[in-house]
C-alpha cells in the first residue's frame, strides 16, 4: 500500500505515518476492547482454567499442570495437579471438584481449549457433544470467552498468581499425591477460612450464603470412566497404561477394562473379575498382582526388560565405561534399543578380560561406535595385535539364550579377593 501511494498516486507519506493512520482507523486489525467489569451474581457462573508450574517432587524438578475451578461470588476454589491433562482427566477433575462442593453454578467460563470446544471461538464456539452431555449431567453449560479477553475470568487468573506467591513458597512435596493433598487442604480450608483483604469477607461463609442460588448435584451421579478392549496373554496378564495386571483363573481371549481416575475394573463377558488401584504415574513396566496372592513365575510376554543392574555393574568397571554409557544414553547415539544394547554390552564384558574390554571400549568411544558386532571386531583386532597366533573369537555360546541362563545372569558374583591374598602370602612365604 505504501508503494502504491507513492508510485501510482504520487502521495508522499512516511511508512510509519501510514501504519499509524491505519491503526487509528482500525483498518489493519480489530480495535482492542476496553476492559470491562463483570458483576459477581450468586449462582450464575464458575470459572475453569489450567496453568503449568515447575515444582520439585521428591528432589526432582518436574512440570505439572494445575487445573483450577473458581466461584467468583464467594471466592471458593478447588485445585488439583496433573502430569498430563486430557479430556478424560478434565471430566474427572470436574467430577471431583463439584462433588466436593455438592453444588454447581449455571455456567462455566473456560478458554477456547480443544478439550471442550469442537470448533469456533468465543460466542461462536461449538462445544464437543461429549462435553455438552457431560455438563448436562451436572446441571451447567459451557461458555468460552473471546480470544485475548482473559479478564472475563480474571478471578481464576488471579488464583494462579496466588498459588505462585502464597502456596508454593516454603513448601516441599515428596510426590504428586503429597502435592495434591497439600493443595486441597490449602485451597478448601486455609484459604477458604481467610478474610479477603478487599471485601473483608470469608469465602467459606459466603459459599453457604450462595448455596440457595446454586444447582445442587444429584446424589446418584457416577464418576467418569473409559472403556478399553484388551487381550489377556498366555500367562494371565493384561497390559494397561504401561503396567501388567494379573487376572486370576483361566480366563483367555478378549477382556473389557473400565478405567476410572484412580482404579480400573476388569470384566469378562459382563462379569467383573477383579479391581485394581492404578499404579502411580512414574511406575511403568511393573507386574501387579492382588495383595497376598503370588502371581505366575513367568513374566508377561510383552514386558520390557530394563538394564539398570547391567548399567550399574558396567559403571563400576571404571570412568571409561561410565563415559561410554553416557554417550550411549545421549541423543548423539542413534541406536534404537538402548537397553538391549547395554545388556548385550554387559554380556560381552563377561566374555573377555577387564583389560581387553576397557581397551575395546576406549576405541569404541573414540570413534563413536555403538554396535555389538563392531565392538567384537575391535576386540578381535586387539587380540591379533597382541597374539597373532590365536584364532578368532568363537561365536557366542547358544546355551546362553536359554531361560535358566537368562534368569541367573545377574546373580551375585563371588568375591575372590580372599584367594588372591592367600596366593600372595604363599608366594611371600
């Protein structure tokens, strides 16, 4: 437009002047709306939003997602932290929050999140049928505010700042459950019983006055759940959320897993077989059996074997092995199955002397080699350089692949230092 005005219409005008005029007349973009005040009417609305925080859980720093529900009139709030947050967990959060209060407002103000909005924004937002049906069960409706109009739920935004400045300082958390326990106690008891500085009112007492205007929840409401189809393996395990749950009896074939927020129920042909508490979020690849019942001796077919013990013993061999394992664990190493590679590397360490193995690892680290076959060839070359008359290394013993050998591959190694001391004493004598 600036070039057209100067070249075609011969109108000399500066680019900054042109852009200022366009902004003043609202030609480039819609003019910003002024902030508005929205009256807090008893029972009319509640506000929901999420925010990400970085906290220490048991000494380790992690990002957690805070989901919060806020009643603007009485200033009551309910918060809970999650490692991940999806549509199912959003419904679980609303069930936990609303059943805790026993009441709900007529409208819930949210952002234009795709967890609830199917398409559109603000007044034109069309909500997902699943979420509309969920809200009707509890007696409220969804409403999305306009984009860049966060002051529509300013109370909820202020709540996140209050968490940062009032809740997190001087508090420590052992795990996610401890964080949620302290957050619930702080939001619904301590903060709810505190006199607000502006209004000089107490949220818990004001909530009692607002109850007649709110919608009372029905007593028969059921928690949200998800249905999953699973197949039991030959050893009686069902895989769910990265863990393996054992099913008693001789059930085979297809099963139905009903997943709630904290537990699962397993059904076979509409008959409930067993119920389990879900493992914590950081527990994966674990075999879970009923309390007091010993599961089968065989592991699930699809279980992923770790390499912690093998990695620990390799690191004990010296700093050189530790540096090589750091390279293997880094992004620069592009091998696919790193745990399997570490297990094979530990197996290879048991087939040669420590001096030969360390020399091999030193050269593999120098040339950034992460292949068992290449490491074996390096070892053969080193042996030929020292003893040219020796033949090549024989192939791996096929008996090592047997199950009995695999089960005892990490048994306690014998301490032979005492016999070495006896030999030295005999030589001295």
